[in-house]
C-alpha cells in the first residue's frame, strides 16, 4: 500500500470519529499529536510516529492493521473511543 492510501484511510477513520478539532483535542489529552499534525497526516505530508499512531487508534477506535493495509485489519465501525472521559 502506498502512503496516499494510508492518508485516505486515516482521514476516513478520523471522520467517523469526529472533526479534526475533536480528534486532535482527544489526542492531545492522551499525549498524542495536535491539530496541525493530524491535518498533515491526512494530506499525506508526513507519517505519524508509532506512539502517535497508537493514540490515534485508541481515540478513533481504528485498527492500525487496517490503516496500514495489513491482512486481517478491519475498517473502523461506528466511532466508539477507548479514551476515558
């Protein structure tokens, strides 16, 4: 899978979970990236660090395997986050 497909999948997972602002706020709270960085991921400008990808998956309910195009990865369902309120 190329990086463009990763960016498309990441944006789709984020959109299911909420706006860029909402997801970025949850990520910041969990020690992840900020709004600008999230936007850069979605535009395919940069790739997330492993620790930020983990937080993204946590707050969006996404599978890293699916985002990376690995076998067995399931697309995100309706947004339910693993982040404690």
